[in-house]
C-alpha cells in the first residue's frame, strides 16, 4: 500500500470518529446550548450560590421580628458523708425561663441592612447572567470550532489527494523526459508539506472536540450549520445604549455601589439611639435544692441605648464606609469604560470579518479557476510544474481562509451580543426552559415573617439615615466612532472541493 493511501485511510478514520463520536444523530447548536445550559457544573454552582445569597435577605428581614428563647435546667446535688455516721444526701432543683425581645428602633440600621441584602442579591443575579452569557459564547465557540476544523481537515485531505496525483503525473512525465528531476522534487516537497498539514489538521480537530466536550458536556455528533443570529444593530450607538441598559458587568457594578451606599447609612445609624422591648418569665424554686414552693416572675422592660463616646470608632467606621462607596462609584466609571471598549472591539472585529468574507469567497472562485487553467495549460507545456503547485497552494489557502472567517464571523456576532448584554439562551435555543433566578427568592422571601415586623420596619425608618440617591458619574461618558456594519452574510454555501477543479472547469470568476 502506498504512503498516500495510508494517509487517506487514516484521515478517513479520523473524520469518521470525529463525525460519529459515539452519537448517531445530527446535533444542532440549539441542542448543544440546551444541554450545556441545564448541566454545566459551573453554572449550576453559581445558581446554588445565588440561593445562599437570597437567604441574606431573610436574615436581614428577620432582625425586625421578635426573638424568643427558652431555657430549662435540672441540677442534681449529691453529698457523701464519711465516718461512723456515713451516708449519702441527694437533692435536685429545676428552673425554667422564657425571654422575648423585640427591636423597636435602631436609627434606620435594620432598614439599611435590608437594603444591602437586596443590592447583594441583584448583584449576584447579574453575576449569574454574566456567567450564562460566557457559557453561551463558549458553546458557540466550541461548536463553530469543531465544524471549522472538520472542514479544514476535509480540505487538507483533498489537498493530499491532489498532490499525490500531481506527484504521480510528474514522475510519469519525468520518465519520458518532458520534465526534470527538479519538477519531481518540487512535487514531492509540496506533498510532504501537505501531509504535515493534514497531521496538524487532525490534531487541531482533536483539540476542538476535547474543548467541545469540556464546555458542552457531550461528544459532538454530526454538527449542522448554526442558525442565523439576530440582534446586531446597524449603528454602534444602539449597541452602546443596549450595553448601558443590559450589561451585567455594568449593572453589577451599580448594584455594588448601591450596597456600599446602604452601608454608609448603616454606619451613620450607629450614632443614633436604639430602643428595644423585652418580656421575661422565670419559674424557679424559692430556695435552691429545696422542695416546693416554686416562685414565678414576669418582667417587661423597654431599653434605650445611646452611644456618647466611642474613642473615634464610629467616626472611623463612617469614613471607611464612605471611602468604600467612593471606590465603588469610581468602579462604575471604570466598568463603563471597559464595557464601551468591549462593544467597540467586538463591533470592529465583526465589521472587518464581514468585509473580508465577500473578498475571500471571490478569492476561492478565482483561485479555483486559476488552478484548473494552470493544469490544462501544463498539458500544453504553457505552464510549469511549479506554476500548478503554486496555483494549488493559493486555492487551498483561499479555502482555508473562508472556512476560518465564517467561523469567526458567527462567533463575532455572539460576542457583540454578549458585550451588549442581550445574549441569552432563549435566542439560541428557544425550546429550553430558562432558569428563573428570582424564583427561589420569591419562595423564601417571607419565611419566618411575623405581624410585628412591619411596625418595626416603619418605626426604624423614622428619623433614620436614608440610603440616598446614587451620585452622578465622576467622568463624562465618551463613545468612540466606529466602522459601518456590513449586512449579515447569506446562508452558508459549501465550498467546492479542490478535486472538482482537476478535470471539471469551474465557473469563471466575476
């Protein structure tokens, strides 16, 4: 068996393994998105973490209600007597108590803590949404990468087949002395390079498949072309507006600032008085270790506490909270700049790829025609062997460029939608049931609620420190200009194999 035949068999086996991969059905991007969205461990971990953050609201809200504690004890006493009159004495005593404590006023501290919990939950939801968009982008990347590398492997296979034929033809012509040994060496050199390229393509496909498994959680089957994506605006100002409203990075930074603003109010509230009420009941023996009678006592207390001097601790805590809030406010500006940069970068990359695609597809048509013409003219001794080899190299390169550009263009659409904050699972996989981040919060929001909570919340708000409105941005918002966005490319057309251009004349390039 010739070396080239071995390469073709090995490549065919790799393609079969890549396309089948243990799954006989065709897979769509929607299938991959749905499976990853429902089963990705990182995403499920963040959902569980969000449920834990929801409990912070329940704990903060619970501080408005009463706290009830009960205590019961039973103590035994035994004394051993020594000497002639030795013996044992034993006695026991019991006591019970019940205490109820209800906060009445805390200078707005409890309301501030509740505001912090709400802001933390909203920030955690944005973190989850950002991870969802990251996962969707990774799935699109993995999906298009597998399809790209499968197509590149087929191009490399066909290239090896064509160059094997070219080598055989050149050796036959050398035997009749119509070409020189230099021509034969050139044909062998190009064939060796093509076989090395085939090995690299096989390795690249293996890596892409491993990445697909890591991201999606399944072995890729026969992947169908991805559906068109919608939502990329015609003007970049619309993309900026969308990012301002929807970017999870920017919204998360704003909620973090809101949380630290509430912490300032909590620190200031520590200077104000606190009022609480306690009701206690005790049931103890009149004399310890004695028998009856027992005595019961009930007491009601209203406590008022007002800090007068704390050696600067409260002032320091207020300054620290204010400094943290200033830091969070400036972080909003920094995040906004990064979001604008992300939108601009994704926009320019997508615009360039769309502009390139038409040119690259025209290059494939022209190179295909040139390759066929060079082979035909070689038969009439109007072209040399190196002319044919160079034409083949240009055609193979043009095909590879189109395959890569198509994959990058589709991924670029997903990236700009993610930068705008609008990429979501319903857009890519309409049939999947989306995760409701607020469902658990609605379930636990009112657990442990008591009728005394709402009067306490109302009293705590009287004269308390308010959270306040968000401060304005510290820097002026500047948006860069950008290139015009070309129209989205039409449906993906299969690239004709180089084998078709050996004997069948391709259409003339326009």
